[in-house]
C-alpha cells in the first residue's frame, strides 16, 4: 500500500519541496528542489525535520528512506539563501533537521547524482547508504571559505580511513560512489536511476524482522556513537564558529552566488 503526503512540507509558491510517501511500512522522504539540485534552505530543513518526526511517531513505519528528486540527492546548503541570511540548520537537530538529531527508526540514504556539502553530511547521518554508480560525494566547504560542521569533520574520519578523510576535507575533492563503496562508506551500488528502488528493497528486508529487535539494535549501536558524536560536536563547535562567521565565509558564499573566484581576506 502506498500513501503519498506533503504534510508539513516547505513550499515554493504552490509546489512542496519535501514529500513523504508510505510504502508498506517504509517512509520515503524526498527533497524536491531539483532546480537547485535539492539544496536545503531553512524552510526545507524544517520540513525535513517534520518528516523525520512523522517517521519516528508511527509504529506502522519501520524504516525511512531519504532521497532527492530530479537525479540528485542534495547539493547541501543553499548558498544563495545563506548569503541572504537564511540558515538550513534546525536548533538541536542540525543541518536539514537531521545531522544532530536522534532518529529512533533506521534510516537509509538513497543517493543519485550529487551529494555534496550538507548532502554528504545528511547521508553520513543515515544508518545505511545506497548509491548509484555515477554518484559523487564531496565536502567542498573549504573551497567556499567554510567548513563542514554538521558531521563532515566528526563522522567522515569514523567511516573511512583517517588519511583519506583528511585529504577530502582539506582539498574539497569529490569522492565517487565506486570509491566510497571500496572504502566502506556505501553499502550497495546500483545503476543510475535505481538507488531508490534498491534502498526500498533493503528497507523491506529490515521491515520483515522483529520490530523490537530492530529498534534495540539501532538504539544500542547508535546511542553509543551518538554520545561520542555529541562530545566531538561540542569540541568542534568553538573551533569552527569563528570560521563560519568570518568575512571569508560570507565572501565564499557571495562568490558562489555571483559565479566568480573568491578573494580571501584571511579574516
């Protein structure tokens, strides 16, 4: 049985930017801003938080799948909105209402196309990742005068070898899905256009199992890492806050919006 909803969705005009669809106990959450590669602004972050609350609130929903519309997962933060003073961070829940949230229900990222910046960080916040072969991950913040504060620094070195994570963080180079699977970041690779179907199939395999056992495994594993992550976030935030509020950060966002090379001010 499939039930499609846009409850709590952010909208652009009359068009919802977040959709939820129930598929036999699996909630598919879709970011639907294809014109900006599903970049997340403040309203969309709140809508994602509402969708995740919907997932956790229902005993009929055993697994969530997070994906993006139009062939991309998410280009991360909407830099044009950020340059205008908007933020895609929900207090207490992080980027997209997800990256610092404590989600009770197993969550799978179904990734196509680009998953960069906050898009990669949202994928890192999921329990499992299914990606199309032509997907590119990346933490490009350093090239825009920013840092990846919502899990890039904290989680990536836990999920792949430390030196590889450092190279990606310091250079802003992309990471292909094929290489990401070799490094253990991606659970399953698919052909382009098939990531969502594979993720839903994987979710269905999880859903067949005893709900109390699934919930206990998720809690036991993730509570331990969540406590470690929170300590890491607490140590990270005072270090990166001056960077995020710097003139260079604003210059990087403006340069992106104006399609020019940034002129770093070192302050």
